[in-house]
C-alpha cells in the first residue's frame, strides 16, 4: 500500500462529526409518533371532506 492510496479517511469523517455536533442545537424536536398521528388525522380529514362533497 502506498502512502497515497488510503489518504483522506479522517477528512471524509470530519463532515459527519460536524453534522452530528450541529444536531444538538436548539432545534424544535417532534416525536416521530406525533408526526405519524398528525398524518393519519389529516388523511382522515381529507377522506371525510372528499366523501361529503
């Protein structure tokens, strides 16, 4: 293996470290079950409105 073959391993993972560090910011957190529940309610509402008109 030459010295130029495996270069960049640490450089390519540096972006991932920065991504996961940025995830811990003051962003709004929503539980995935809440998103699914809102989707089901919205879908049922559209179904009921489409059936009534």
